[in-house]
């Protein structure tokens, strides 16, 4: 591809299968510098994609290709309460390539990791923190009942419970005819 409307030109190499991009594709600048290594399935991005700036890895993306000939797809979705469990969900296919997995951004020239983002079926995934210990909900829960009881109560609640522990429960008259 030659330069067009201010966009730099590039060259690509890869294989076609049934007229669709398939497998590993490499993109080079017109000067021969590697710009990207992308993986395709059914002409859609699938798996790890790597992008380079001046021959240094700039960032990595993770994509999931969906068969374009299917109207619906069955997915295994992780359980939010127990990451070791999954359940199947049937979804209508709207996009044929979804952001799915960890995206990593590097400082050019040093390969030091600047940031990461995790996507789950085209949505940015943010783990919910576990309130009692500040641990992300993605860590395996051993006994959720014991963890909930281990939550520290505020001092005002403890004082109220201590003060009213010996009092009898109050019967409320609400106007109903039932006893």
C-alpha cells in the first residue's frame, strides 16, 4: 500500500485461506521496519497481536475471532463469585472480532511494562475488590460464609449492640389483626 492522505505506506505478508486472512500476518513500513505481527482467523483478529515502534515492542493486544458464518455463539463465562466455575451463555454474534484477554503497554526502548488492561468479551474487565481484606474477587474464595462474618463492624455498631444486648425485643403494634 502506497502513502495515502498523509498515512504512511506499508507492506504486508501472510496467507489467505478461502479468500480470507488466516494465520500470522506481518506488516512492514516501506523502509522495511517491522510495524506489527497480527494473527487472523476467518479474516478477523484472533489471539496475540504485537505492535512495534522503531523496532521496539510498543504494545500487545489479545483478540477473539468469532466464526462469521454463525449467528449465535456459545461462551464459557467465569462465575464472579467463584473464578474456578464457569457457566455457558448463548449470545447473538454482533462483532466478529472481540477484545478478549490481557493488553500490555510497554515503554518504547526499555521493554518495561507501563500498564495492562484486561478485556472480557469486548468489555473492559475490572475485578471487584473484596471489602474485608482488599483482595481482588478473582482470587479463589475458600469459604465465603466465614469471610463475610470476618468483616470488622464499625465501632458505633459494636457500641450499639453491646448497649442493647440485654434488652428484650419490642413488640411493634402495626394495626394488623394477626398475632
